C-alpha cells in the first residue's frame, strides 16, 4: 500500500471538521478570553447588549472565574433591562474576587438607579448580621452605608474589618473617604494610598485621591488618578463626571465635552434599562 493510501484516513479525519460550516458564534468562541472581552466591550460601546452579552459569556466559557467578564456581562444585562440577572452576575464576580470594586459599583448602580437602594442596604445588613465574622459581608455593608451617606456607621464597621483583616483594601478605602469627609486630608491620603496598594482596581479609592489632588490644584495627579478609576471601572458615570470637571479646570474644552457626553450616555442607559 502506498504512503498516501496509508495516510488518507488520518488526513480525512483532520480535514472533515474544517469542511463543516460553523455558526458565527462558534467561530467567535474559539478566540482567547481577552479577545472576547475586547469584543464585548466594543459591543457595549455600540449599545448592542445582546452581542456584548454573547461575547462575555464566551469569555466565561473559556475562563469561568474571570471576574471582569462577569462584570461585563452584568452591565450588558443591566443596560438590556434585566436587572435581576445583572445583579446575579455582579454578585458572582464578588464570589470569585471579593471586594472587587467594579462589581460593587455595578451592584450599587443596579439598585440605586432603580430606587431600590434602601432594599439593597437591608439585604446587606441582613447578610452582615448573619455573618458577623465574615469580612466580605461586613465590608460590603460598610461600602454601601458610605455610599448612602451613613459615614460614621460605615467607618466603624470598616475599622473593625481593618483591625481583623489588614490586607483588605476596601476597608482602608472606606476609612480614607471617611477621613476625607471629616477634612483630615493627611489621614485620607495615607489610608487611600494603602487601599490602592492592596487593590489597584479600587476605583472608589482612586477617585477619592483624584478629588483631593483636584482641590489642591494638582491637576496632573488628579487626572492620573481619575484615569486609574476609569481603567478599573469605565461604566460608572461618576468617574466620567469627575474627569470632566478636572479637564474643565485645565481648560481642555474638548476633553470636558467628551467626558460629559459619556457620563450622560451612561446615566441615560441606566434609566433606559429600568
């Protein structure tokens, strides 16, 4: 038997799958998770929520513990109007990566934009009461208390978490923002610097550092810190608002207009997704 005849069955086995047409999504799912993430982010910008969700799900099929992909899927679902499913994805991201700021922000936006902030706080309070020694439950409550203006309660809980778990950056972030609210800038900077050292994705801490730099007219530092916040979580309109104010102070009219428009676009999406 010739060499060609002996190899023919093996060659056919390799070639036949390539001859069978595959649907577009199947081709897309062969991409690396990072490529799927980029396609999902591009679809979010196009406001194609269904396509975005598909790409983020493909990324999760390849990397099920990718917290950023969970957050991306959460925003696709949130903007698409499925708030309950969005909240599940943001919560799942926190299950993979506790204290992940983009996921916490996503949950807060999901409930706050729908007028359910009080109910969300009650849910977090119940979880914290049921698990008084669980730092994840405690710091989640502290963050939401701070977001809803209960600064002293938030700081008290965060201090208990910090003392018991000095490697949890979110506790330092809450304490730093509480110090900032009291006007203790030196303490705020020290605590917030620790927060971003422990967790470079803590957008709240980066933004607070940006606020301090802006008030000190250190525009270069403020811009760098706001851009760190956006790099961690560019779907939060608050960070675009802050960068917009900074660019206005610098006299960058085009940049100010661009960031203001993006903030308004994201805010409108949250309302439209109700």
